[in-house]
């Protein structure tokens, strides 16, 4: 075909498969175009949606529908799309809105019409419906639309294809005609084609747009299907988190991460979705971090390594943080957090309440027992502060057992026991709350993370966090060493501080370092942990309890440290325990000696059934020291030569204090009750004798047996001290008696005129003994009689008698030396007096009971006087016999024992 040829119409019709070449035949279904689209050059996605919406809602459609309505009323769809009525038309007719189906107004109420007005439709026909009814109708409408969707798609697809074919055919026809020589026909054809193209474009625009949308939707659906794993991941993760399903959280998160990382090119939608996923995971991890930060070490169970995981378990939280990925090491952060918490608790929070109560209680004791004396509210401080010790004295001297450990309230004064209780609470807080519940758990947690946790964890994830570096292990040891040092410092202070140190601590709010070198180990106030006025029984009970508590806690601590063990830790604990042991042992020794000093206030002077002539003091001391030595052996747990030397020194010193106390007691009591002077002195002397001969040797032997010493055979100074004090007490006792005896003899000798004497002889020619001689003998007999009535020790009764007899002899001789001259009767009188005494003392000596009488001196003096009066020997002998007979009762006292 060339440009000049004329093509027959049948050829064109056949070639393009058309029924007509007249464009006007298409006008019946065409409308004026609003949008001109060249499909060959136009991007369907660039069609302005506003133009499409204006096209769909233009009023010309009503005219078109009106034009179509003629003869097409049967094709109209009068069904109610909301399903309330079978026919919309009936409702319109009932409301006089339209007359019949041909009325153009009905088109606004037909959903199949382009001029359909939804607001008018609802307000006119369904204005009386409720919201609930309309909501149900929407479901009916959606189902109806869904059922028509396949038909609509088929219609669009069919017409779209047909239109494209038609346009392509017309384009070819126009090209053929352009090359032919038919100018008139070409012009007409060109015009018709332009009109047809414009009309076609107008018809195709919605269809093309819909097809484009379908493609976009399909593409979107395909993309959604392809990226479904990632697109709904944020919501799935939130659901899993809400349901506490961590396994699904981490599994889905890792799957999503792997999927996202496989994407080769940037996708804004996927990037945004992944950003949301990261936000959800970060919020979740933030929550894990916060929950981890709220865990305190004391809340952790020591069997955490074997216990099933739970949501708030620190291992669970750390594991989840690691599995989800983190820039910070949660293990190190958790350990640092616990270290800071424990350290702050020791520095600031440890025992503030208990410590304050302990110090306030000390003040209360001073106010109750010491200030009372100053204010003269209590006549004798010792009577009040030693009630408990007096009770213990009674129990031990009666042979009863001390209360069991469960009945310790009677060991000491109530306020003293309360102070011991506060100290126990303070130590328990350090050992149980700080060491066991915090530091031991801290060490166990660190050991777990260093050695056990890496075995449980996936080594491919966060490997650098799970495995500890050497410097991190060193840091853990430093943490542990710091905590142990803080605890040791606290314990050392409470056991090394003096009473003044404790008071200064509460006044200043800080604990100062005790000046241990300046301690007076003999003063109970140097040991602040021992309550004032405490006795050794309560001191032993609580000190043993506290020391065992600390020792057991340290052993437990060493058993849980694992890799945290170090020489510095072992050294710190050993040093602390040794220092505590030294202070406790020294404090208890000091308390024992304090008790010994108080014996003069607690001894009730009841006579012993075991030791003749003694009070129950020897019984008390045997039981007291037996208990003391046994408990001291339990308390002394550290091999310390210096401490053991102090133990021996204080132990032996207690005997000196005991003897000094007896001197003080007897002098005090004799002054308070002079009528009972004989009893107090002789029983005190009997006590000292029993101590020297029986009690102390047994006590020292008990000490040797317990501590493997040989004090029993070492010639202890205490025995000479006992003898010295015995002499002092004995001399003090005889002092007044000797003075009285001296006065009797001296007055008698000096008041007699030996030079001018006239002897008063009776009819039997008997010379009577001088009155001062008989008075002296009677004085001695009276003392002896009192002692016998007191059931005193017979040895001491004899000793007193002998000493007074010798004193009588000695003083008589001394006073006779003062006489310068005797007359005959004076010599006779003195010879009778001296021979009378010689006969008495000779009889006593022959009894083998009184061999220590200084008879030889007396006989020597008597012999000298007899030589001067030799012519009266018979008279002197007769007079002596007569005087002995007349004073037989007194003589029997001398001869008796």
C-alpha cells in the first residue's frame, strides 16, 4: 500500500477487524473528556487524584444518567445496599419524593448511579435508624461489595483490553491514511480520531487508574507477603513481651534481624519497621536494666545457680540483655552496682540504729548506777550494781548449777543484759546482714559469673562480656578485699574501743581509731564492748557467743569466696579475729578481777559446811574459778604467747586482789559491827588459811590441766602473799587485845608499891595471886570462850591463846624490869605471881598442845626472884597450890583446847 492508493473500506474493516470506519458511530457511549491522557507517554501513577475525584462526582453524570434513564428503568438497581428494604424506590414513592422509577430524582438514591448522594440517602431513607443498626448494615454492604468484586474486575479487564486494541487499530488506520492521497477523508478522519482518542482517554482514565492501583496493591501485597516476617514484628514482639514469652521475643527478634540484614537495598518502609523493632527491643531492654538495677544482693538466694529461672532473677535479666545485644556489660554493671550498694551500706547505713541504741544504753547504765550515788539516791552503789553477782555467789556457794544458756537474764543486771543484747544485735547485723547476706552472696555471684555462667551461655553471642579478662578478675578481688577491710574495721573498732571512744563516736558521728596502746588492761572501762558493771559470767556467755559468731562467719566467708581468695583477705580476717580474741580475753580477765574486787560487797559471811571455821567464800572461789578456767579455755582460740603471758599474769593477780579484798572486807566489817569483830577476823583468817592450803592449790592445778602449764610446782608468789596478808590481818586482830592486855598488866605492876608492900596473909598463911595476874588470865579466857562459841577454826583459837599468853609473859617481864626495889613482902608477892603463872603454863606445855609458850623466860625470871626469897619456898609453894585450887574454873580453860 502506497500513499496514492485508495484503500477500499472492506479492506480496512477486514484489516482492523472493525464494523465501521465512521467515528460518529462511537458517539452514543462517549462523553466530553476531562482528562487527556496519552497512554504512550503518561505515567498512570501521576494522574492527579483530585481530577479523578472531580470526574467521579461531577454533576454532568446526572444528565448522562437522566439521558440513559429513558427506556432503561428496568436495568436500574433499586435494592437497598444497607439491606433494610427490598426496594429503595418504594420508600421514595411512600415519601412523595418521586412518582415512579422514571423520575430522574431517584438517581440520587440509587447506589448504582454516578449521582448517588450518600448523605441524602441516609438522611431521607434511614434517618430513623440507630447507630447500632447502621453498623450492622455496613457489614451487609461490605459483603455485597465483596460479592460483586469479581464481576467488576472482569468488566474492567475486558473493556480495558478492548479499548487498547481499538486504539492501536485506529492508530494504524490513521497512519495508513496519512500516507494515502485522501486529504479530505484524512482531515475528517483526523478529527474523528482526535475526538475518539479524547473520549477514549476519558473512559480509560478510571480504568487505567484502577488497574494501576491494582498493580500497586498487588505489588504491595506481594511485598507484604514477602516481608511479612518483618512488617508485623513490632506488634508480635509487644505481644510476646506482654505475655512474658522471652523465648519468642529473642527468637523472632533474631529472625527479623537476619531477614533485615539480608536486604540488599535500602527500603524506607523496611527501615522504618526495623527502627520500630529496635525501639521496642530497646524499651524492653531498658526495662530489663531497670529491674536489674532494683535487685539488692540480700534478696538473692545462694542456690541461684540451680534454681529455676524467673522473670526477676538477676541471671535471667542479664541473660536476656546479653541475648538481645548490648553495648554495656550487664555482668560488670550488676557487680559494680552490688559493690557500691554493700559499700555504702557499711559506710553509712550499717547498724546506725543498733549502734546508737548500744551507746545510749551505756549512758543509761551510768545514769542508773553511777549518777545515783552522786545524787545520794542510793546509799551504797555496790549494793545496787552487784545484785546479780551476789545472786551468782549464792548459787555457786550452795552447790547449785548456773542457769542454762536459755535462761541468761539472771546472769546480770537487766540494763547490763540489755546492753549485751544490743551489742549482739550489732554484731549480728555485721555478720548476718552484711557478711552472710551481702558479702558472701557477692562473692558467690562473682564466682558464678567467672566460672559457671560462661558454660551456660551461647559463646557466640557477647563473648567478650561473658568471659572475664584478667584485669576484671583482679578488680573483683579488689572489690572483695575492700568490703572485707571495711567489715574488719567495724569489728575491730567495737572490740578495741574504750568507753570514751564509743562516747566520742556517737558525739562526733564518726568512728575514731581506738588508741589501743594507751589502754589500761586493769580497768573495765578500757573495754567498751563490755557493759559497765558486767560480771564475768555474762561476759563469758556473750563474748563466747560473739567470738564464735564472728569466727564461724569468717569461715563461711572463706568457703564461699572461690577465686576471690587472696593472701590479703586471709591475713585481714586472721588479724581481725586475733585482735578480737586478744581484746575479748583481756576484757574477760579484767572483768574477773573486777568481780574479785567486789567480793567484800557480796560476801554474806555464812559459814561453810566444807571448810572449818570459814565462810562460804572458799566454796564460791572453787566453783567460780572452775567455771572461769573452763570458759577461758574455750575463749582462748589463738596461739599468742604474749596473750597467754597476760592470761597467767592476770590469773595470778586475781589471787592478790582476793587477799587484798579479804583485808578490806574484814576491816570494814569489824568497824561496822565491832561486837562481831572476833567472828570477822577469825573467819577471814580461816579463809586465808583454807585458800593457802586447799583452795588455791586446787584452782592452780585446774589451770595447769587446762593450759598445760606447771604453775603448781613453780613456787608461786601468791603463797607468800597469802602469808603476809594473813600476818597483817592477824596482827590487826590481836592489836586491840594486846593493847588491852598490856594495859591490865602495866597498870597492875605500876600501881603496886613493891617496896612498901605488906602481904595480907590469911589464917592458913596463904598469899593470894595479884589481881592483875588473874585479870589478865581471865581476859585471855574470855577471848578464847568467844571464839569457841563462834565455832571458829580450833587452830586459830589455839594460836590466839598462845600469842596472848606469850604476850602476857613478855609484857609482865618488861614491866617488872621497871621495878627498882622490892621489900620482903614485895618479893614474896611477885614470887607467888610468877610461880602461879609457871604452873599454869607448865601444865599447858605438858599437854603437847601449847609448845610455843615462852615458859623458859618466865621460869628464868621466877628463879631469880626465888633465890632472893629462898626462906619462903614452902609458903610460896603452898600459896600457888591454893590459888590454883581456888581458880580451878579459869585453869580448866587454859588446860582445855
